[in-house]
C-alpha cells in the first residue's frame, strides 16, 4: 500500500487569509468572531459570526469570473491556488491523468440559492426568471470541477457532502485512492460560505447558535460551563496529498504523513450525538487500527468541539473510552473557539491546525474558557486559553456532522 504525504497547504479562514497567517494567529489564540457585516442581522437572535477579514476576491481572479462563482467556489479556488504554489508542483512535468480533485462542502452555493429564490419570489413576471448560472453556481460538485479545470487535472474529480464532515471525507477518500495507486496527486479539502440570512436564520431556529451578542469575541466556548452553541464561520482549507515516492522523486517539502483514517456513523439522531459518544469512539478506534498504532502514541487531538452542550460532553466521553489513562497525558483543543464552525470546510481547516502543531511543536489553544463545567472532566488537558509547547509525533483530527457522520484522520511527523 502506497504511503501518502502532505506536500502543500492553503488556508482562508476568519483568523487568517493564508496558511502562514492562520498558523500564526492559531498559536496566538486569536478570536475571529465579530458582528455580521454581510447583511443586516439586527432582527436575528444571533447577530455575529466568524467572517473572513479583508478578503477581496478581485485580488485573486477577474471580476467577471468571480460573478459566475458562488463564494464557496471562490474560496475553493483561492486555497487550491495557495496549496499548489506551496507544493512546488510543476504542471508541465507531472502526469495530469493521475492527478485529481476531491472537495467537500456541506451546503454548496447557499448565497446563490438564497438570492435567486428571493428574486423570483418578488418578480412581477408570470414566469419568474432565473440566472443561467443558478445551477452551475449552487451545486456542491462545481468547486472541484473548477479546480480541476484551473490546473488541468484529468484524474478523479468529485465532491463529498456529509455536513460538517465533508472536508474530512474528502481527505480520507483522497488518502485511500493514493494508497490504492489510483492517483499520484490529489487536491483535497473543503469550502463553505453559509453566513447568509438563511444560514443564520436556519441554524438559529434549531437553537444551534450562540446568542452571546454582547460579547461575540468570546462566544465560542468549547467545554466551558457557559457554552450556548456554536459560532458560524466561513472559508476554506486545502491540502495537496501526494504518493510518497512521487513526492520524494521531485524533492518535495513534506509536512506530514497520513497514517490512519476512520469513518463511522452514529445511527442515532439527525443532529444530536450519541450520548455515550459511540460513533466518535468507534471512529477514533478505526483510525488507530488503520494506522497500526496504540492509543498511547497520540500526542494531540484536534477535537470537533463545537461549543454545544451535548456535543462536547459526548466527545470527551469517547476520548476517555478510547484512550483510558493516556487521555490525561495527551493535549486536546478545539480551534473552533477561534475560527467558529466552518461546517463543510471544518475538517480541512482543523486538519491544517493539526499540521501546524506538528510543524511548530506547539498546541493551538481552546480559547474563551472561563468556567469549569461539572459535566466536563477538567483533569483532561484541553489546552485552555494559551498555546502549549510539546513535541508532536502523532496528531488526530476529529470531525463530525449532522446525520451522524464521524471522521478521524491521523497525521504522523514525517520520517523518510
């Protein structure tokens, strides 16, 4: 079975518009939350989110091209370009037929749907008119299609859609295809652009969002007694995965090796986690088995940690069941405390946080911890509020999604 390594990274997040900026602000413990500026949110119960800062799409593509893309596709192209540049891949010297794209999005063109439906509803015409770009802008698989066309990748090309686990499933699928020899290079990751009226309204009506409007900077509080829901985020994360011998032959910079992946289902409820963390437990065990390592090898877990009352408890329960006494020796953190929840992009953005830990030998913190929760075992090291230095050899990244989807990816410090 082929080895799979990470040779390029791209990031567009609420705390940094490049991998370098994201990495720096992760370790500083910067919050990306603030009042919503994309629309008038004054009548909503939640009036804040983790928006991108100072992002101008015209800096990356022509205005005409941008108009034909939903923001989630714009974000995908921006991070794919950064990851490709970072990888040093030469398009003239690689086999484009064995190079592919797998990209995740939980929703796809949310803003496009919202705008077109609103326009049609207010139309005075007997036959409402829709843009000819409506369908090509909204479908979730259009992002990988655009990426493949941009770089001429003629290998496998498709989208993964599994709510908040979408990007992780893209990474896992890419890993498996390279392992099996069906591709040499795959651009994978995810993007989401759901900070819209319907996005805020829909999640708010589910009681999923924090309503801490008086203090948005500290609203995302994973594992804190006063957590009251997640903060919606937007952006994208992208990785270049490459077959090791191919990367070695071209002298590529290698960030880490993917050694274990897992996928399970809760089979329990459409939104609530299994109360005993059964699916989360099973997926971490599956990834460890795939990696052929014992639980005590893991140094750090970047957890799903959404800041919801039930989710955080279920995940810590699963960790204790899988890792036993070692659970108290490893570091745990939820970087959603800084970026908010990027939905279908979360798995990629948080996998990159794990790679930051490996590169910098430092654990990004779980910020905004003020009050211990009696239901949370605070003997576990949640890396509250301040980054911690630690040599990292193995890191696990957990991502779970509505529908009961669970994923875990294990990265290993690269050793040739």
